[in-house]
C-alpha cells in the first residue's frame, strides 16, 4: 500500500532519481536541488509531496511557495513543478496532487502543463491564463523617442519603486534577464526568460511593470531589448498585450498551457514570476 507525505530539503537525494524520469539533459543535479531551497518569503517549509511504497519513493510533485503583494495585499501562491510518478504507479498519480488541491487560501499555478495535464486540471477548477501569445519582431519602428534600455543589474534598482525593487531582488540571482525601458516621462520594467522558437533565441516576458507604457512603446522596446539581448523577438502573453494589434508581431498558440486556480484573483493579477520557470530555467512554450 502506498502513502503520501510532505517532502523537505533532506529528502532531495531520494527524489532525485525520480526527476531523471523527465530525461531533461539540460538540468543537472545542482539545478534540480534548487527546487529544495526557499527562494522567496513564505512560511511553508516543505517542497512538495512524495508517494512511498514501503521504503521506495515512487512519485513526486514539487511545490514552489511564495507570498506576493497584489493590489496592496499579501497573497499566498503555490506553483506546481515536476510532477512525476513511476509508470507502474500512474493509476495513483492523483494521490500526490490532492494535498496541493487541499491547500487553503492559496492561488495555485501550473505553467508547464501539456494538453493531457491541462485537461485534467481544468476539471479541478483551474483556468487558462492565456491560450496564445505574440512574438514582437525587432523592427525599427518608433525609434525617434528618447527612450533607452538599461540591462545593467547594478543600475536598474535605482529606477524602481518599492514593489518592483522587491521583484528585482527576488529574481536577480535566478534564471532570468532584466531590462528597464526609460524615457523622459516614464519607465517600464521587464523580467524575461530566454527560450527558442524554430531554433531562434526569443525573450519570453514573465512580467511587465506598466502595460500601458509597454503597449505605447512596444515596437521601440522590442527593438532595443532584442538588440541588447541578441534575441530575435519578444514573446509576450495576451494578458500583457490585451489582444491589441502590434505592428510586426505574430500570434502563436501555446504548446504548453498556463493554468491557475484562485477563489478571488483574476487573470490580470497572475504572472509567471515566482515559479519553476526562474528556478529551473525552464523554456516556456
């Protein structure tokens, strides 16, 4: 008979063989171990749930906890990561998910779900964050303004307010890039992860501090960020672009699904920060 219990930092060695089931050659032992480190403010001390058959560990689901300030209120989040159950125990896979679904007062997120997982999660009340995104190509449009892009991590904090400075500090040492667009009147802070589309490097945008400023200067920002980061385009979700037309952009359907479940937060309140994407350096698709 199997049982499910919480996983703590000291359990990493017993979980690591299961993580090899993902066959992800890019992730080494030290990368996976980052799932067992408290990166952000959260009182929770466990890092997921495992399934045991006697002394044998046969299943795992990771939980990345964080506390984020949304509309001036501290909100508790749990991002799901690395759900894996050995093939002969797949019929019991939900056993490690149920404790997560039972968390109270948490917004749950899953940002790397395939079609099968997404369909199942919707049955448990999860909603799609956005079904598609835009890739904004770096066309030389709107470059007559006095805007600049700052990517120096020592300089960016000087231009951020308290809330965005916290986001910067929480992510500066993880697998993500930071850029700040500044002109004479306004600024816009972006957090991004590099990914690839058809073999070309793309910057996936996890967070935009001011969507109005971004949309007003989207082509200029794309040009300047792509030039600085040496990428072929900006990958920007529909929740940021608000489905508006942006010259030189392509709309692409997602291969992986962004999902969330909350009893009070809206789609516009959710971003892909504070997740396995930054911890493991996953490539959003």
